[in-house]
C-alpha cells in the first residue's frame, strides 16, 4: 500500500471510530508509572495487570522504595499479573537504569524533549520495546505516539493496513509514521475499544462494525 493511501485509510478509520465512540481524553499519567504498568501488562489481561500495579503501589508507594525491595517480595506483590518472577526482576533492572541515567526515579524530563528525543532516551531500558516506549510517550508525555497492543494488532491486520502475518513490532514500524499526530491517542484507544467489543479474536461481530465498509476481513465475510 502506498504511503499516501495508508495515511488516507488511517484518517478514514479514525473518523469512523470517532463517529461511533467519540474522542477519548484520558488524563496524563506519570511517565515512570506508565512504564512500569506497561511492563506488567505484557502477556496478560488489562484486569490482571491493573491489579498487579495497584498491589505494587500499595506495597511501595514510591519507586525509590520499590527499587530497594527484594525480588521475591516484589514477585509476590505482582503475582496476579502473571510471569511475576520475570517481571519483578525486569522492573528492578528498569528502575536501576532510570536512576543511573536520570539521577532519580523520575522520567518527567522526557516531557521537555521532542518525541524522537524522548523515545531515544527510553531506548535500551531492559524489556522496553516499541509498544512500551510508545505508551510512555503517549500517556506519560503527551507525545503523538501509537502503541500497537494485542487489540490494535488484530484490528489493523484484519483491516488490511498491514500484512496478515505482520508482527506487532512490524505493524508499529509500518503505521507510526502515518497515523495523524492529532488523532494518535484517539485512534489508539478507539481501536482498543473496537477490538474488545466487536473485533474480537474469536467470533468478531462484523455485521455491526463501523469499519466493515473499509475492512478487508469484513468484505471477505460479507462475500
């Protein structure tokens, strides 16, 4: 698909979703909170990762205290999020690198950088890939990033915006340059909502989907 065609299709998708779901405007969160919460969300549901994050913050209200915790204690606190042993050690490594780079357990300085500069600053953190960086940029810094989570990945493949066999990282690389900056947050959240409510992994509800007229999968289902 030509770049200009992809940009037009993304704009069309954004408009159709906004007509259905509106324009979500969540409040900006602390960047380091977003980073740790996104690490916890890997390979689990939003419900489980949210429960794990709340338990972590209840046990250690500040990141300096969490960084001083022993890995087994951290593991017990986040057990509801799955892969607790891996994630507890990853979180401790992330916090150590943030402290070394920033001089404190704080990533709010990223808000003063350009999107490219902020993403570069996040590069190299252990276990922090394109999706996690994009979440921090979008929800923690207000930068126009486009995270590709499980729902977004499924929907954009069905739409034909990326190849059916494209990985989430490949989809991110393909789409990030063409998502309208002013609609990045809105499009991301509305695609997630669509994926949860209609474009589900099993038995997608194509008949009532607002994107069916512009969806490759929807057209095949209708044929």
